C-alpha cells in the first residue's frame, strides 16, 4: 500500500483547518441553543442577561484603535480561509497563465492527485465537490475580508457604540469594587459574612476615605443575593476577569444597583469601630452622591446597549443562518471527504471492519446513497433554519 508523505502532510493541514472551522461554528450554534433553553426557563417577568448568547457576541470585539473595533472570531476565520485559499487556488491561478495545463483541471497545492472534468464521463463527483469547496472558500474569504475591512475603517458604528458602552460598564464596576474585600466572598452563603466585613474594616482597611467606603458599599451590593438571584456570574473572580462584565450580569443593572443603599450603609456602620463612625457619617452625603452618579452612568450604558439589541439580533440570526450553517456543512462534508473517502488507507481500514478491504470512491457513495445524502442535508437545513428563526 503506497504511502505518500507529502500528500499525508497536506491532508493533515487541511483536516486540521477544517476541524477549527467546524468546532468554531458548532460552538457558535451550541451557545445559541444553550441560551435559548435557559431563556425558556425564565418567566415573563424574569431577566437574566447572562443567559443570552447574543451578549457573548458583544465580547468578541477588540479595539484596534480609538475609532474601530474588530470581531476576533471573524479575524481568526479569515486567517484560516486565507490559508485554504492558497492551498486550493494557487495552482488554479498559476494555470491561468500557463499554456500546458488543462482548462478544467484542479490540483490542490502539493497534492499528487489531479481532479479533471471529463466531458465523456457521467460521474464527475470529485471534480464538482472540490470545485464547490473552492467556490465556498473564495466566497468566505471575500465576505470576511469585506467585513474586516469595514470594521477596520470604523464603518460598524453599532458595534463600536455597543463596545464603548460595555467598556464603560466594565470600567465603572471594576474601578469601584474593593477586590480585597471581594476575596472574602463566601460561595456557600452567597454573601460576605458580617464578621469578615468587620475584621476587614478594623484591621485591613488602611484609608478610611469616602472613596474606600463607596467601594465597600458597591462590593456589598454586588455580593448580595436578592430573591435567590445573584448579580454577576463568578463574582469572586471579578477582579481577575473583568472583561465584558455585561455578558455575565444575572439581573438588569437597575435591579443590581438599587436607588436606596441604606441597607448597605447600615452594614458598614455596624462593622465600624465607634471611633470611626463619626467620620463615616460625615461623608455619607458624598458617598451617596458619587454612588448615584455611578449608578446613572451604568444604567445609561446598559440601556444604550439594549436599544441596539433588536437590530443586532436580526444580524446575529442572519449570521447563524448563513455563515455558521455554511461553515458547518462545508467543513463537515470536506472533513468526510479528505479524512475518510479520499484517504485510501483509512478508507480501506474502516471498510475492512464493516464489509471488506475494498476502497470505495466518492462515485460509489454518490451512486449508492445520493438520494439519502441529499435528503439528510435538506432535513438538517430545514430543522436548523426552523430552530434559528423560531427561537
């Protein structure tokens, strides 16, 4: 049995890239499905932003400069499609300027095998399949290049607005949290124990300023569990992982940050030694004023993000119905072909356990199972599309 090292290396590269495309798109649709299942468990009055996979999409954007933000997932997939384009299209482009090549000949870079269109042959399945892969790669490359180009030029105004306000929320929360106190958060009690709070204020708090008291107050708010609902997913690690806090909120901002903070002021006052209570009470007006300003900014940014949700949701679902669906189908079919059907060693090995030691070509599978293959693909597309549209 002949074993071609170069072909095998190229096959490994192609299969690895296809696996990344498949896994990336499966994770995308899995996040959507998981979020829809979680959201279906909520009553009409309940809100949990952390359940919505759309909020995770907001976290994919990274600033390249002060005027633009770029989707990292698009950039990653664009890099993969550039490599696939070189592998599948290099020889095709060279052939355009060659007088010796056949006009209907496809050759993958470094592959020994040629895919030719035979006008006298009824079965050109491999040629059509590889040519279909090439067209999909080209379209994906052009579309994602255009998206990245638009994002780089700052044309995605909505994305920039959403990203800017997510950054405001992240900054306001992380800058006004006492991380040392947060480390004393008790997972079992879903709160900071009163004894721990008292010990922290009396022994660890060095500067008894209004800003420090404000941070303690906001930390108590964020670690408070009201009506069996927490405020932020994985709250204890907030200081270690402060990116895109918006996507981890378990309640609306205005529900997390109450207008009246007397409950938390009382907790701080009870934990203070008698000699510090007078100074604390004299700074209450300043604490409340600063808290109200922070709360207003948080609510304003939160509401701005929500305003873009309906239009962004349409764009999100359109992406699931086009690029994600196309990516899953393309990578799945290509993986089956390159990792199994076209890989004669593995093809024979698997068929030996199933039936015999004969190599079955793509023509065999298409002639034998063509109707079933088309039916399964059509059923998958219909079920997938119905799920995305209706949920």
